[in-house]
């Protein structure tokens, strides 16, 4: 069986964890991958914890359950640190990608990660989205960062598919589309430098 990429996204309602998982799946499908994207949440309200998942593979996916051992975990809200163990299920050499102004080493200390078995990337996705979109919604910067970390596709493929989807959704709002493209690109580049 071919290797399957599994991702878990943590966020709060309104931050776009569900949308990021869906956009990643759609872009991966556009480059010929088999995909799954699905959320898991309790009360559907702004600010409530939300978890979304992706599975991406070169082969058909026959599993239909939540992701138990994600190789990658994206955290859209660092205020969860201490109340949620984001490392649950991450295998050795897994990646934790956190929206935070703190450094990777600071996050390691906060989460008491003593060894280098899990790679930690940090990115101020809220700042990037505020600067590019005008609102601190970290999903599209985290999407760009996730593609940089996973290398599941090239940045151009992600940008092309995401632009097409956003153009349908936000017709008549080119500044929002261009802002999201800039957010994805900037985050991709920042994570590549880590």
C-alpha cells in the first residue's frame, strides 16, 4: 500500500480549520491525489473548538474514521496549548505546525517536548492574514505553511486551485482573493526558511 498522508487541524470556530482542510483536499485532488477532508466538532458556534482532518494518497482511500496517528498537526490557535495535547498520536518524525508569535524552542518548552522526535514549526499566521486580508483569520496562511511542510504539491498548484475556488466564492471581491493568495505565498515562504 502507498503511504498515506494524514493531517489533523485544530482551531476555533471562525478561524477556518474546516475550510483549510477542504481547500487542501480540493487542491490535492486537482493534482491527481485521492483525498478525504472532514470536520469533527461539538456545538457549532464562533470560538468553539474545531478539529478537521485530511487524508491524501496516491491510492484510493478505504478508511472512513477520524485520523488517529497524523503525521502533521496544524494548530490555528496557540491559546489551546496546555489544555489540549496536540502531540496525541503523532508518530516519531511527525510535524507540529503552530500559529504563534513564539519561537519553535519556546513552544517546545511550553509543551514540554524534550526530544526532537516531533518537528515544530511556528508561524504568525494571524499577523500574515491581518496584513494581507485585513482580518486575523489564519486558515489560508496555515494552508500555505502546511503545503511547505508536507510537500504534497507545489505552491503554484495550490495557488492555482485555491484562486479558482475563491474566485467562484468571492466574485466581485478581488482584494480578498489577492489577499489570500499573498497570505498563502508569504506563509509558504516563511516556513520554507525554518
